[in-house]
C-alpha cells in the first residue's frame, strides 16, 4: 500500500511539473536496495513462520479486502478522514488555510523550485487522503502517512512569516487564522468540563489542570497575535504543547492504562491459572481481543451470544462485562472460579459433561412418588434403609441376620397397623 501511495504521488508530480530529471537525482537504485534490506527480512521471516497463510491474511485479506469490502465493519462516510485530519491536527489545522489558499489560487502553475516543493507536499497530503477516503473500510490510523506532510506545511507557514515578511494580504490571512486558532484553544478549555463525560476516556481528575492550561495558552496566543509577535506566539504554543505532553504522559496515561490496555488483564488471567485454555470474550471491545492475543501469545475469540459457548472444551475462560448474569449458562456449565477486574468479569467455566466425569458420577433426578399413609411410609423407610445397608455390607452372614431382623420388624409393624 505504501508503494502505491508513493508511486501515485511521484507520477502526478512528474506529469504536472515535467521535471523528469528529478528521477536521476533520486538515486532509485540505491534507494530500492536500502528499502529491500530494511523491509524484506521481516516479510521473509513472516512467510517462513506462516507459509502461504501470511500472504492470504496480510496481503489479500487485510489490504485488498479491507479496501474493497465492508467485511470488517469499519464503514464510514467519504468525508470521515477530513474530520479525522481536522481533529488530529487541532489547533494547528488553521495554519493550513493560508498555504491552501495560495496553492489552489495558482491552479498547478509551477514557476519556481519553491512552488514545486510546495506542490509535492500538497500531493503528499491529498493523494493518501483521497485514496483512503475511497476505501470501504476506514480507521483513523490509516492516514498516518499524511502527518509528516501536514507538519511540513504548518512549519513552512510559520517560517515564511518569521523570515520573508510577506505581503500585507497574506499576512492578514495568517493573522486571522492565528487569532481564530488561539480563540478555539481558549474555548476548548472553557467547554472541557461540560463535555468530559462524553469522551471515551476518563479524564475527570485532570480536567482542572487541562482547563487552566488551555485557557492560559489560548489567551496569551490572542494577545501575541494582536501585538503581531509571531515568535512569542510560536514560543507560547511550544511551551503549552510541552506542558500538555508532560501532563498526559505522567498523569493521564498511567490513570487510563488499566482501562485501555489489556496488559493487566492478561496478568490476572495468568494468576487465575491460564495456560493454553480457550478464551472467549462476550460484550467487550475488540481491543481486549487484540491485547490478550499479544500479551498471552494466544488466539482469543469474540462471541456475540451465549449460544456460541462450546461444550467440547474441558476448561474455558469467559470474559464479560461486570453486570453479566446468565442463568442459562449454569444449565450447561459449572463456574469453577469468578473474578472481577476493572468492570470485567472473568469466569473459569467447565462444561457439565467434563465436570461430572471428573468430579462425580452423574445423578439421576428422583421421580416424584404418590403420598402414602403413615404406616406405609414407615414400612417403605425401613425397606429403603435395608437396601442401603445391603449395598454397603460385604459379609454374607451379616446379610442374612440383617434380612431376618428387618423382616421380623416389618411384620410386627404390619400387624400393629391392622390392629389400629
């Protein structure tokens, strides 16, 4: 897929600029050799370990099928990656407005090396963006190749206004974009306490620090824009970004690590006796499956109904939400152990056929008997006691004496019942 993107970008660039001499400067021979030395060993080792299955799974299924089908249930609208790009580069995305205006105004008319360089960077942004927008399956991480080119566009815009002092109209566009950028940062800090419960990660304890940092950086940014201090504005953003990175890496990530990562869940499974048993996941995100596959070096399976539980295994680990309660599960399985970890219920279950074979013989449910009179019930009780003693007694003479005693007692009670 990377070769397709690179080849598409280079082909369009050469067709627009007609600078074929660039091919001689690119050193395609040595570059191809370096590429093969870096990438080929990994592909070869994977093929050696998995055979043709690696080609079928990795190249065919997870590349071609993901692009052309909705098999993996990641369908999104065409504009999905434009929204991802805006959110992922917020608030720096506003610095792209001015170079985008210049690029589309020129209509692909290239007259200098600087313009050719800017064209190549824009193709680096647009080709992957449009290519993956046409895909039937969409995930945010697919457009990571766009990140370096976006960073170059933003950095070149700051560099342009720090060194060349461009014309007044372009400077006005930059000033308005920078002011709106700072205003959005400030507003984000103001609304963060309101939207914190709608986020998919828990940041409640850190909202005051993040709110203060965003409002402070945004307010200073607006002041520096009004004073036309681009260097101070850039320094303010860099310091604010550094402080936010420290806050995220030292406080927020350790707090959400046990929620987002399956590493600790894997450790709990090992404590519960996991060796190579089947692990089934019910009603939990797919990241749990991927994480346990990695940390336990096994293959877990997501099930969508209790009916998918197989009774052919001797021992199964079932991971479900903490609120999971199933009476039907107890009809076919015995819960050997149950542990709760981070709102997840870990149950070690054994199918009833294996449980009864290993633990005790299967029991026959007694049939209901009709009610009898007290005398008949008493006689039946004595006969039942006798039958139990016959099973446990191995001495023949003891059996005869016990039989005679029981018969005499039974006859005496029968006469007594007739007399009354």
